[in-house]
């Protein structure tokens, strides 16, 4: 098996996935009106945190269960969040296949409404690029 190398010396990676913005619930366009691309691993991480599991009837496993956390003031909140993050799909698959590494998980409890915000900082191991994925109630 031969490895393809671009004239720049860089090895190409999989074709980009269309960049889906969960807040707008639409695919993002660039300045030229073309769909913005995103590496499939980054798209998988984003999809893990833009919806709760079961929200997409066509693919009920996609998403996370962070909304199931009942006590945001609990002593073990950080550990509970980490479990929900690592079990989010397709994040869990990307982790098990060695395609991403979680660098840190940050969270914030909003005192005004008891809401929860989670930011997952990760490294895409196929591209060596760092990224973030976030979820908010």
C-alpha cells in the first residue's frame, strides 16, 4: 500500500464533512457561499454535543446525556460530567478508535437558572489539530 503525498509534503486526510452548526440548525457557508468543510473527527465531536441522545429520530444514538444530570451542585459533578462526555456518541467511538484525545473538560454552573455549560477541549489525532466542542442547557 502506498501513501499519497501532496506537493506541499503534507499527507491528505479524509474529505471534509459539511460544517453543521447546532445552534443555527443549519450547515455553515463561507464568504463565497460554499459549504464550509470540517474534518470528520471534528464533525463527530461537534455532533456529540449539539444534541441530547434521542433527539434525532433518524440516528437516536447520536448526542449526549448531559441533560440527565440531576444535581449540578453535587460533590462529584466533575466526575459525572466526564462520564457523560466520554459516553456521548460519536465521541465514545472516536476515543475508542484512537482518533481523538480529550485534553480537558471544563464546566460552569449558572447560578441564575441552575443551567450547566460544558466545554470539551480535545485533539484530533488524525490532523494533530486542537478543537473544542460545547454543550449548554
